[in-house]
């Protein structure tokens, strides 16, 4: 079997491992070890996250006190903050770069990059990624991309300022706004590098999950984290190339005089342009064909992490393991069919709007199933409130709040009045912004001991959670009402609009809450950095978890396990089984008398009135996995 | 110098001084300040403030900084002045990155009004009326100083709140630290995190739900969920209420379940979780119930969306709304009740919407032709400069681009020559306006166009939004049901007005791109208003001297170039 050959080959490699010397550069900089690469992604992601957060505080100041001057703004922003006020064009730049950083650099690379890299090899029982070299390239492309994007903020004409969705014609010619000049070029370069990074990573994740699982780790024994990372990588692989093509065509339009997106334009200062026959709507179709799956690329890893964290800390098997996988598959599939709900009012054919409305509301069903399954997992659990668990519960709450407003916006009739208002801002910041950040933070608190061999401070973690949780709602909940009152988003000043004057105090409240949220993140940063060096030493399995990563030694070694890679005998959610004294059974523990890793754990009969069947196996899951096995030729 | 001449000089000086003192205020009066203010608000406020820079420079004291003749020409043809090498114009372009729109459709008298308004030293202030010149004396807006003081006190308070929050955090940290130390030395755990966090969950739920209901009470009243001012708006509102009830119910139930479960099943010594991996019946139940609820919403939304987007009724009046960076123009049909043809190729300073008016076309073609020749000539001569500086190289690249565009433009214009369909005279009497007036209970069919980038026409009270896409006219029709006056009564806000906002990011001054919509009671009122409006291409407008760049400036630019060439 191909699998066991790989296994031996890796074991052999591991023995030879002690012979080659590791230098500082090969260990910390150009490392090919997935654990180090995941740390690199995490640290870069956190730095980018703080940059994005800082930008949001800057423009929130403007929105809250539009008549005030803040002399420090001139100090840090120079000509963009003249007289202590943010220049209206630079405000747009801040909004754009904040969005780009948060969506791509923090929640795509920072989240997927960190946890897919850390957990895929460790949880499936592999020595490393399928291609460690490509994995290293993936990080360095991401790093270059981050550098280019950050540089673009400091150039004379300002960063890209047309919103993170960079709709042409606004983004196609610097005549329309100064940020659409060099700033936009750098943005496009950064995104092309980013897509390369994302594809290199994604191919690796898929290959590793499909080919490098340890003995006994069948697809129906994969932790839900791995299922989520796997499907995320598939989504990225199918959708990012479309953004790449959209970006390339935009580059052609900008620099080589083509007219893919441009037609019938008269520009102030240039006159009638000679671009004829293109359509700006084409760009939107291409952009949102990535853009919508992108939302799930962000969210699914967070949901996967939460599934694992909640099951472990509620000391209960995740409820409806198969249903969770089916709903992930459903979300992944449907996410490719709903992009048009971002475009109801672009003037596209109203019939298309109807189709996209139906498909969009269908996607709410698997999302609802996931929520109910989380609730059922908590029900009659034995909840250990670790900081990771708190963030997991916070994610469920934010996912509910933000998800429900998706039903409003997915409805074309309601979208007429809510489109491009603060309602949209509230919706996506809750459901994919805050919820995904909470998933990421849950993951950081939960796997910090695995990454750094030390524990983070719990008390600071609690303070961090409660401040962040409260602030997230304080910032985004009032925005629903602003949106319902018809306040458009992306307005740099509201003081010239007396009809919106009643929102002045709300804007101030939101800004104060945003500052509070930022302060809470500083507490996190302090805790994070301090714990790396001076945290309490971690035990082997601090959360008493079932998954394989906790069987690897605390001290990182190349190849993950010193001897054989453990064999898997059961699914990852054997928590609190009534027939066993201990409330968890790691995946590598065989049942009594069990010598071979068998496909299905049905050995021990369980006498429990509430559990209709003995384990998570049932007819549905058997059918599902039979189909999947066919498709992917699983063992 | 004898005494006589001295006295003579003194008296003449005095006379001049007196004349200045006595007649200076009346110099303001060469334009109508009120009209100027209105024109200024319609055309200029999206890019200009008085006290600070916006998309364009701050206009405080602009009438003393710049000469009136300069201002007049600049407002009309900023780009031509820059092309002709105007030093101030170049500086401005350098500084702001963009060129000011050519307001060629404004008459000299109208520009005079605007300048007269500028001379009154108005200030920014949204709703507050700008100070008005009253018999030569400036009336200072009352309370402006006080308002400033209170707002700075307010911001001080806000910063104090932030400071206090930070202080509370630090104190909390210190207390936790001390408690931690005590428990470390005594060996007694000072707290049970499971208990504390479980209780915090309950507190959070209660406070959170309370705040939610409070917000519905306080801010919910601003939400546009009733009083729609259009026929379809009422059905949008009922859809919204249905959705609000369904999602609101789910919201409360699931959030309460989440926090209560977290509280009830917190870890206690001796507790063991229930091993309960799945229940297919439950899965079916919570797949099917949301599916049913969503089906109800989909069918509801589907029918409403189709009825909103169906074809406009025959009695609907078609009005064109034209979006540009950063403002709106509106086009009403003239006496022939028909909107004429248009093409972006025909857009010019005097024809901002690019309407198919033949003499406008002829004039534009001649103008483009002249400019092209001039640019080619300049380019040819600049080409002979032996060692061009990087600045000159840039200028030549810009010229080359302009020449390319103008050539292409000219060939497209030539193709329109004698186009019977384009120049069928229907556009000649169209009205190009800065205000939208609708009639109550009469369907209105908007056609949206954009000049440069994507804009979005958003008027929340009518529940209307539609993107304006260059090259792709879009439409939206509806029937207004409440006049502006009625809405003022309903909202108890005498200052209320319907507005059309731009909701799609369109550039730096996106936040200030709006136009008033007025709904009148009946057709008679509307016809009366319509009769007062002047057609865009009435002889009065055409009497304005044709837009030729100031020859003097061009000459200086040429001599400069020649000087460089000979050097």
C-alpha cells in the first residue's frame, strides 16, 4: 500500500534527521518545518492584524468627532492628516487597506495558514506537509505580499482607495482618484503574490490530507478541523485563480489599453476615453466568484477550530459528526453558486437576482444545522471554561447574530434598501470578521501549548475575551440600526449631512467601543509575547484532548514523532464514554483486545438510553463515506 | 511739491478711499448672493469646504487670494488653463491630484452670483445658514463659538471615558495579580474560573438582550421600517417585518439556549458529560424547519422582487438621472415629451450629458480638432528639446496620451456625422436640472447613467437603490405616495427633504454627493414648476462666448517652449 511505504520512508528520514545541522537561518527563517511555518504565518498575521486594527481606530476617530482636530494625526500621517483631520481620499485608502488586510492577510493567511500548517500534519499523523519546500515558498510569497501592501500605504499618491472590492472604472485609472495610480498597482501586485502563496499552500493541504494520513486515520475519523481546512483549501484552489484572472484583466485595462471592464467613459481632465465595449459588471462577477467563497474560506477554518475546541472543553463528542461534515460540504458547494447576491442592484437581469436569492437562502440551512449542532454539543456537557472555549462560545454567538442578518441581505427585496449601508457593515463584521477572529483566537489559546510548549495566562485570557466579546457587540450591533435608517457606508464625513445628525452620539459610542476592543487586543499581545518566553511550561496534553497532535512531544522535533507515527483506532470524539472511567480516549488508544486499526469503532457496546446507536457510525455516514471513498479513491 | 498739489493728491486719495469704503459693499452686489448660495450648494459643495481642504482646496478668502477674472475662467475651464500652463492651476493639480470639473454650463452671470456668495465669507456648517450680507454688514452666525466650546468639552469627556476605561483595566490587572500572589502563597485558589465565567455568561445574556430591546426602542424609531414613501416600499417594509420576526425569534431562542447551556453545564467536580454523539431525528428536524421558514421567505421575497422589477407602467414619466464625480444631473423631457438620444462622445462643457444636439456636436468637433492640432504642435516642438528633464518627459507623455485620446475621439465623432437617429431634434428642448421633482401617485421611471465611474442612486425613503454604470443605463420605477410636505408632517421634522445619495464608493468626495428630491401634490404644481425651467440649449445659454482657451496663456506657454528649444 502506498500509504505504508510513505510511512516507512518518513521513518527512515527521521532517523537520518540528526545528521544534518540546523543553522539559525534554516531553522527560523527559511524553515521547511510545518510547525515553524505555522508560527511564521501566525506572527505575520498578528502584525498585519494590528496594522489593520490601528487603521480602523484612525478612521473611527474621524467618524466619531468629525469637527475635532487631532494634531497627532498630522504627526503620523503627514499630508494626509493636515490640520489634524484625515484627508477624505486617505480615509478611503484606510478603509480599503483595512478591508484588504483583514480579509486576506489576517483571516485567510493568518488563520488558514497558521492552523492548516500546524494541525494538518499533526492531526492526520504525518511527519510534515506533502511538499515542505512549497510550504516554505507559500509563506515567503505571503511575506512579500504583505511587505508590498504595507509599502503601498507610504507612497506619495496614497494607497489603493477604491474599497477592498476595487471595482473598476474607479480602480482603473488614476484620473478618478489618486489612490488608483501607483497605490492600486502595488495592491494588485500584492494580491497576485498573495494568490500564489494561497495556491501553493492549498495544494499542499489537500495533498497532505488525502495521501499522508497515518494508519487507521480514515476520512471518517478525521477531526472536524481537518475536514474544514481540507474543504477550505479546495475552495481556495477553485476560486483564487478566478480573482487572479480578474486582477490580470484589470492590469491589462490599466496598463495596456485593453477594454475588458471599461466602456463609454468620460473622465474629467482627459475627456472621452477610447475604451469601448467592456463591462464593469464583468469584473464584479469575476470578483465575487472568488469573493463569496472567500467568505467561507475565512469562516470554515474558524468553524472547524470551534468544533474541536467546543467538543474538547465540553468533554462531549461533537453532536452530529456526519451532519457537520455534510453541512460543511453543502456550504462549500453552495458557496460557488451565490456570488450574485452581492450584485442584486447592479442592474443585472432581475431574473438572475431571483435565482441567486433562492440559492443564497438555501445556504442558510447548513449554517443553521451547524449552529444547532453546537448547541446540542453544549447541552448536558461538562464545560471547562478555558479561554479557548470562551472564544469558541463567542464565535457561536456572533455567528448566530451575523448569520441571521444574512437572511435579510440575501433577500433581493430587502437588499434594495440595505445594500451598501451600515447594515452590511454590521452583518459581515459580525459573521465573518468577528466570528472568524474569535475562531482564530480560540485556536491560538487552545494550541498555544502545542506551538510554544508553554501555557498562556488564563486570567488575562478571560479579561481579553470578555472585553473583546462585549466590544464586538458594542461596535457592530448599533450599526444595524444605522443601516436600517439608510446611512450609506464609506462616507468619510457625516457632519455635512444634517439628516444623519442623530447618529453622532452612536458614532462616538462605537468609536469608544472600538478603542476598548483595541486595548483588549493589546492585553492579548502582551499575554502572547510574555507566554512565549515566560509562560508556565505546558504538559503533554493540557486540555485532555483526543487528537493526535497531543501525542507528539512538547519539544518540537523534525518529523513530529520520535519513533513510529501513532496508529489510529477510533474517531476523535470519544469524550465521556459511559463505559470508560476516564472522560477521554485518545485516537491512538485501541479498544481492549483490538490489535488492528479497524475501520469502524463498534467494539464496545454502550448502554445509554439517549444514544440510539453505539458510536457516531450510522447509515447516513456510511453512505456518505462510501460515496466519498469512490470520489477520492480513499483506502 | 507745493501745498496745492499736496492737497490735490490728498483729496484724490481720500476720494478713492471714500469710494472704496462707501461702495465696496455694493461691489458684492454685482451678483445675487442668494442665487449664488443655491448654485454653490448644487455644484460646489461636494468637493469644497470653506475651512478646510476637501477634494479641492478650502475656499475661505478665495476671493482675496485669487483675482476675479482668474476665478471666472477657472470655474469654467480649469483643464484648459492647466494645459495652457497656468502656474496656479498646475500647483493645484499637483497638490490635489485631480482637475476641477469644467462648469461650462454655468453662465457668466451665474458664476458672478457664486463669486458674490463667496465674497460673503461663508462658513461650513451643514444645516446652519451661511452668514448673509445685510446692507453691507456681516451678520455673524450666533453661537458658533459656544458650539465649538461644547463640542470640545464633549470630546474631552469622551477621552476621559477612554482614559478611565484604561485605568480600570490596569487596576483590574493589579487586583488579579495580587489575588494571584495571595493564592500562590496560601495555596487556596482565589476563584473558580468555571463559576465566574458561567455567571458572566448569564450577565452578558441579560445585559445583551436588554440592550437589544433598548436599541429597538431608541434607535429603532429611526429605522425605515414603516412610512415608506412609495407604493412598493410598503411591500418591502412588510417583507422586512416578516423577516425581522422570524430571525428575531431564532435570535432570541438560540442565544438564550447558548448562554443558558453554558451556564447550566459548567464544570463542577464530579460532573460527567452525557455521551450523546448524534440523533438523526433531531438533525432532520432542524434541517427541515429552517428549510420551511426559508422557503416562506424566499417565496415572499421572490414575488415582491418580481413585482418591483417588472416593466414600468405606460403612464410612468421617464426621467434621466446622470451621475458624475461628484454630483447628479437630472434630465426631463421638453415640450415634445421625449428624451433625446445621447452618447458619451458628445459630452462637453456646455453639454454635460452628451445629448444628441447637432450644433453642440459641430462645436465640440471643431473644439476637439483645434485642441488636437494645438497639442500635436506643442508635442512636436517639445520633442526637439535636447535634454528633456523628467518633468518635461512626463508632460510629453501626458500630451501623447491626450493626442491619442483626441484622435480616437475625433474619429468616433466623425462617425456620428449626419447621424439622423442621434440628431433627431428630440434632445434640443430637454431640460437639464439640479433638482428632482416628482408627482404624488404618479409612477416615475428613472433611467440612470454614469459619466465616469460606478455610482449608486440611493433614496432610502422610497426604498430605491440602483447602480449607475458607465456604458450601461439602468432603470428603476416606483410610485411616490407621500409629498415632501406630508412626510415633514409624519416625521415631525419641518426641515425634512428626500435626497438621492450616492451609495457606491466613487472617489474621495463620495460622502457628499446628493441631490434633493421634491414630491409635489398634483400634476398642476409639477407642470408649473416644469414651465419655469429653461431648456439646456436655449439661445440664452448659447449666447455665452464659445469655449476657447485664453490665447494669452497659450502664447506664454508657447514662448516658454520656444525659449527652451532655442536654449
